[in-house]
């Protein structure tokens, strides 16, 4: 468990952060300048807070009131940055083992297991200059894992990669987050990465943490639009794959009370998956429509209507224990006479569902 309650000042930024995570992947999300790197540097011991406490499980890393401030090395935190920072004169294999050698640690993590996890076996003899950006980042992650950390900080590891390289490395991050067996603090300003990888989401805005909690809950918070970005706002739904239609390339996912039809979902029957649905891709109807190409239509009940000062309104709809978020115009709210408690038909285009979400364990 990572428990953080600290404050301080870095340059002109007045900083105060408070959150707790039970493990798994905790994402720090915020716009540029919100304080994400400042927070990770304080946790890693690179910057000293003015006051507060940082604990990792039963180990106290920092406690201003008790005079505890462990050194960077003693905190045993692996750090992966935007740029891989590999040693150019060393092979991939030597880069992987360097941190373990420099830290004089035997380590509990098997070298071969890390190589297999990150798909590095064919790269071991190569030099960094021959690697793609995605391959370099996989090596940097492997090096951090082999340093035997008790926490892995990944500071926007995909930010410097183009979309093709991001798509190459994301499946490895999926596996890492599920199989690494240690807490991960993942820093990003991409809501897609956050929704895909994390269990807990911490929102950062202007050096403060206005909210944190389970990622599915946080993405449906309509009061956090300024911090999370309204354009990419949406919801996460979880479900079980119940069947495949190989003729039409469709996968059927039962989300409890409704079955979604999703094209090109890499999953098998029985898999548990989570899917991101953006609010701008959801439409509402007061009567079940007919003659539409949209294949996902199901009944839900409005639980919240948040009208903004502009032309849009944020609507939350409940389907058993799932929440769907829709962004429609305020004019539509009025024309359809929508109100909290009203039953509506939720419409989602199959192609609009983010189908690259990992299976859950």
C-alpha cells in the first residue's frame, strides 16, 4: 500500500498531495504543469517535501515530524522516464543487469522471467542505437524491474513515442501491470492509458490532488471535468465475453443487463474485460428506436444530470452496477424532457468502444 500526505513548494508551485492506494497500478493524471513529476520526485526522494509523510506498506520513506527521510537508494524505487536513458556502449543484456550490479543486490526477480515478460530475448546482444523507441522503453522497464524495487514509478513512458510505437508497447505494459507483482505508480496525461492500465486514479490539478479512487468511479465524476478534460471523458464498464461471431467479426460482452457487440476484440469466451466508452459517443432515446445501424441499444436509468454553462450537459445512466456517461446538448435534455429517475435507451456505436482494454484478474 502506498500512503502519501505531503506538502511543499517547488519554484512558484504550492504543492499539496494526499492519496492512498491498495496496490496494483495507481495512475497520476493531470494536464502539463499540474505537478505530476514533482509528486513522483518527492516519493522517490529526489525532492524533499516541507511537511507530511510517505509510506510504502509498513516502510516509512519520509516523515517530517519524526525526522525520517530515506535516501534515494534506500527507498528501493525503480524509475522509468520518458526517455529510456540506456547506456549506449552496453548491450541490452548488460543494460538490464547494470542496476542490480550497481545496487549490489541479488534480487528476487528472475532475469529470464523479465526477458520473457517484456519480449526481450531477441534483443539481448544488440546495442541501444539499433533499437526502436518502444524497444528501448521495454529495456528500461526491464532494467528497473531487475533492480529489485518495492515500487515502480513510470513517468510518462510513452510520451516520446509515436502512435505506432505506443501500440507496440502497450500489450507489454498490459502484462507488466498484471504480472509484475509489485505496486506501480503510472504517470500520464493520456486518459486512454490511464483507463487501460490503472486500478486507482489520482487527479492532479495546480499542485493539488482534488480527488482519488477506483478508476471507474473517477471517470464518471462530472465535477472533475476541468481536471480530467471533457473531450475524452467517459466511463469504464466491465463484462464477460459470452460468445464470438466469426462470420461478422463480432465479440459479445455481457455487462450485466445488456450484451454489447464489439468488433475485433482480442478475447476468448469466458474472459473478463473492461471497456472504455467516451461520453461523446453515447446517445440517448426516450423510446426504443428502430431501423438503426447502431447495434448496442439497452435500457438504463438516469441517475445524474449536470448542466454546464455552455451548450452541453453530462448525463449518468445506471445499468445494474455499471455507469454509462453521456454528453448531449442542454437543448436535447429539454426537448426529451429528461430527468433523474427516467428510463432511457442508451445507444453506443460498436466502432466507438475502446476495445484495447486488458483482461482483468
